[in-house]
């Protein structure tokens, strides 16, 4: 499968993240795949799904998702860890979904996006999304859990 057409040189991980969420909202598979690095080991985990590795497999997974429509996800509460060549963003994603009686409700997804500086500028190397909570997560720091995994 041919590699996606590269985007213009992207100067920051924030620019890549904005394009990623824009592509999800538009259901644009070409734009979405262009934000990923041209590496065999790029990965993606959809909420409740298995780990998907490689551009072809990631593309196939998003094509299946987009066959049901766009993803009106809104990134919120972004926390950033930034190094010279690597950035990690912890994101709370708000996804409007249909609720009982036709009322709109919000679903919350917890995501980690990893970006790497490449010769083509910043690119995504991993997107890991997990089901969140039934209510809006607090932006306030809280006590860490007593056990670690």
C-alpha cells in the first residue's frame, strides 16, 4: 500500500494534534494518515480495541470507523510533556453521542498521543485511546491510586 502524501513541514506537536482531530471530525482518511510518521512501528489503540501496528493496519481500522460516519471528537484538558524530539500529550476527548430518547450525551475518552520530530517535521507515532468515564472528568489533580501496575 502506498504511503500517504506527506503534509507540509509541521513545526510543533500541537500542529499535528490539531490536524489529527480535524481529520477525525471530517472523516478525512488521507489527512489522518498523513499526520502519522512514515515508520513501520506506528501504533494505534481504539477504545476497547486491540493494538494496531503499521500504517496499513491503522488506515484499515480508521476506514472501518469512518464507514459509520465522522468522529465529532473534541480534545479537552490537554497535558503536555515536551522534549526536543519527542512529545507526549494526555488528552480528554469529548465525543457527543446519541442518548436515550434522542438526547445528545457526551462520552469521555482518555487518550495519549505521542509525537516525534522527523525529517518531515513533527508526526504522530502513537495514539492510544481508552474508554473514559460516564461524566466529565475533573481537571483537578487528585490523590494517586494506592497501587501501581
